[in-house]
């Protein structure tokens, strides 16, 4: 999900039973429903459902600032990483898990193959294992 999608996510848009989140407001103005991992569902359940409220109390920009503060102690090992980079990383890992182009596009909201390819970075060591 994009930062603004996370910031605007409301509890009534989450279906914990079916492990999905409906995103009515997206960057591309095309609503979509995305799957949630079991880890995400467990985290959301831990937060506690508060109907008719936003899931996260931080605004989009504050999410980026909180991420930067969390990375600060590790700056020697993590240089130039931004909150948005997590989106690129997740997309690459989805491909490595074996999801196909259409599945990754549906989850990430990319409308064109060119944009999907531009922000996907597969690790050579994972590709090497697939060759064996």
C-alpha cells in the first residue's frame, strides 16, 4: 500500500476474517482490495478494532518522519532509505515468493507493466536458487 492509502485506511475497510483491506481512495483513483498477510492480520488484531475510526492515527507525512526516526540508529547500514522504498521492496519480494505479474499488479495498484518493472528489484541469489 502507498503511504496515503495507509494513512487514510479505516477499520470499516478491513475484513480480518477474509484477510483483506479495501482501498476506496488510491493514487490512480481506481479502488482496489488487497490481501493482508497473516502477520498483518495479527498486528491489526493486536491494535484492536475501533469501528468508525482510522486504523493509524499518524498522517501520511508523519509516517515518513516516524520511519526516518526508526532508521536513525542504523544509518551506518541503511543509507538513503525512505518509507516509500518499503513499497518497492515488498513488490520485489512478492515476485520472489512466486506471485505472477497480474497478482503483484493487483496488490500494488500499478496500472502499467512498465511501472511495475521499473520498481521491481529481484535479488540475484534468489534467482540463482530458482535456476537449480
